[in-house]
C-alpha cells in the first residue's frame, strides 16, 4: 500500500548547522510529495512540494528533491535558525483511492543558539 | 483573514458529554478534512468531504459524526465523549482531490476529556 517513512526524531542542532530529515515513500503510482511544518500550538503549514520526478521544491531556505530512483524526498537546509524549531511532516498524495493522502510520523527539530 | 478557522481552540469537558467543533474555510475549496493528532504528533485522517459528499470515512467510532451544510463548512460532532478522545483535532481543506492539491490546515482544537 501507499505509505511514508520518515526519519525518527527528535533532532537537535546548533544554529547554522546543516539539516537533513530523511523521507522515503512507497506508492503504486506516481505521487505528489509534500513537506509540512508545524510550529508549537499551530496547525500544519505547507513548506514545499514536488509533483513529479526530479522536481525540486524550495521555500524559506528549505529544499527537497523528488527522487524516483530512490523513492525519497529528503528535506535539507544549509543553515538552520532557532526559529526553524518545529515538527516536520513528509506526506504523499496519490491520484486514486478514497484516501489518497498519507503523512509520515513527524520529526521534531530543536535548534539551539 | 484566516483561511481555515475552527472553533473552539480549547475544549475541556467531562466523560459522557456531547460536543461539537466547527470549521469554516474561505478559500473556495471543494474538499475538507478532519484529522486527529495524538500526543505523539501522529496524524490520523478521520473524514473527508468533497462538495458536501462524504468520501473518506476511516475506522472511527460512530460516536463521531461529521456534517457539511455547505462546501465551506465541515463540523464535527462527538457523542458520549471518552478519555481516549483527548487529542488535537485539525480541520483542513484542499482545492480539490487532485494529487497536486496541498492541504491548508486550521490551528486545531485541543480537546481534553476528564
């Protein structure tokens, strides 16, 4: 079935460190892939997306590339800030099926000054 | 203007009570959702409506009943509340069911059942 496997956290980094959060997926077709971010006490916000293989989504210094050959969509940022502390969710959406949206389990990131 | 708004933000109630959570979106989207987020941040879809028609009804106790009076509103009614219902409930919407349509989330309703 369709699913998302996300790197378990929590992840703690110092400010300006490089961030990678791994995400791999299983899907029967060609899904769209998303990263969402949840700041404390808030709902999820779309961070970036990619809808086909080799697409790169980017926003606020974060990037992720849709890799069909490795079925991955890893989130990266070159230099994290304290304000990036949040929970990050990888998700995929497929065209078919009643339930066509699947979320990973979330990865908590804490950035310390 | 808030795109997806849900009320109340906090809800504290006793076991056995009946409560409702309201959700409205002003984005003109066709599809709306209810998610439950547990204490470990795991998100589980509960229901989805597309143009007022129920399209996703996951394994949820029938004490939970969604109602969509129009495509801009999706309310959640919960009967006979139990301790295990304590969680954060998120409403969301998307332009349509297409696979490239991202979800837009409300800020959540934290339900505490005592």
